[in-house]
């Protein structure tokens, strides 16, 4: 519903609006220097080792429990290759910008996130929960498979 002042604003002729910046504006503003991304993945090495170990345990136990035909082996191999690409890409990207280890990676600072600072224990819990549960799931599959006989 339009009120009287809205109708007047819509119907009044405001003339030509010039949206171009003044001629001297572009000369006065120098372009900002370009820099690459300065942050790293920010995780200490021991978290990466545990993450890799959890996925290795998951795939090893999954292969032991289920890889008894060609299609299952193929699916596990493809999954392992994708996981290797994940870790390989992270390693390559980490090595590109050698800026040294940051505070959280050294263990002498908190990790700053959008929702506030996080300590090492809470970061490790958030990063490692799903991979560790995957590993425990695969180990449970091996135990169940062994209990009914291979």
C-alpha cells in the first residue's frame, strides 16, 4: 500500500543522476598492493598426524572387513585416492607460502575463529571427532565380521 509521500517520491521528476566518480578520483586513489593469502591451515603437526592415522585406520579396517570382491576393492581404492588427494593438496598448499609457523601451530596462542578464540583441545576435538569415529566404525565392522567368521 502506498502512502501519499511515497507516491510523491515515485512520481516527482528528480532529474538526471550522475553516478560517475569525479575525474580526479581515480588518480587520487592508488591501487592496493596485491598479496597472496597469508594464513596457513593453522593446525599443529600432531593434529595432522592423528587425522591421517584415523583415515588410514578407517580404510585399512574397512578393507579388512569388506574388500572381498572386485567392486568393493575398487570403491575403497577410489576413496583412498581421494583422501590422498586431500592430504596431498593440503601439503602442497602449505608448502607454497613458507611464512613460518604461526602462533597456534607452535602451541603458544589460541586459534581465532569467527565465533571467538578456540584452545588447542577444542580445535583438536572438532577436527578429529569425525575421522576418529569413522575409524571406530570400521574397527567395529572388523569385529562384527570376525565374530560371524570370514
